[in-house]
C-alpha cells in the first residue's frame, strides 16, 4: 500500500517503538525521532507504543473520538499537483477497501496555513470521505479524511498528512459506543500551522 490507514493500524510492517512516556505534558510531538514536529491535542497517543507501525509512518490515535493522525514519507509520485490529492485519496480508499469514496475538496494551501515550511514547498490540502468497515466488520462507518500533501521536489519525496475522522458510526461497529466528536477541522488546522521539518537530512537516508 502506498498511503495510510483509517483508524488504528494493523501490523503491516515492523516499526520501531517510539521513545518516551505515554503521557504528554504539552501539545508538541516529535515525529521520526524529532525530524518533524507538530502540535497535537494531548489526548492523542503514539500508536507505536501499542502496536507495530510501518517504518515510513507515524500514527497517533485519539481513543475518545476514534480519530487518527497519520504522517507518511513516500517516494514522489509522478502525478501533477492538480491531480495529486485525488490520486492519494483514491489510493487510500483502495487500501482501506472503502465501499465508497469521494473527494469533497482539493486546493493549494495558502502560505499562512503552513507557516513553518519553506516557501518552495508545495502544500495541497483537501477533504475526502469514505465508507469503511473497521477490522473486517460487515458494517461500514463514514469517515472524513482531512489530507495535506507536501510535495518536496528536490528530495523526490511526498509527505502525506491525514487526519481520519469518523462522522457516522454504524451501531453494529466495534466503535458504535463512541460518540461522534466535533473539532477535527481545528485539530488538522493546528497540525498544519505547527508542522515543521527540522532535519532535512532524513530524506537522504
């Protein structure tokens, strides 16, 4: 699979466990050993403390809401900027065995939305929606996928940031008892506004 997961991931590739305590005192989180940083509500926990996560991913889950944030480092895809989000969302839908998938919006990010990144980095932001069955269940939940693709031309890399937010949960789902939470847009906006790449050497490995 080229892109991310909806909800807490299943073991697909061995990932190195994260370091540090499960409890965070501030909103800033370190990704990929501190190469990236961003702000996340303290209710999000590093999924690598709980299960295996692929090496190219950082996965953070918010148990109270069933939201999950996934950051992925991918080899650059030979697709134009105006088609990139549709490509990534389609890839996600295929990987998640989505029963239906729609692109609700797609545009280039304004500089003030990604103030921590150099001006030459192209940021694309959008919103998708998928009907996804969790852990092979027969019932499907409706999940909105907030997405940002950072196109790093010189590094031949695409960095994909996705926030998966269940907006309609089937009563028969294992998540059926979890109330649908509001505020995903604010969480994602703050992630992007605080996102910084501190160690560009990461892309030379």
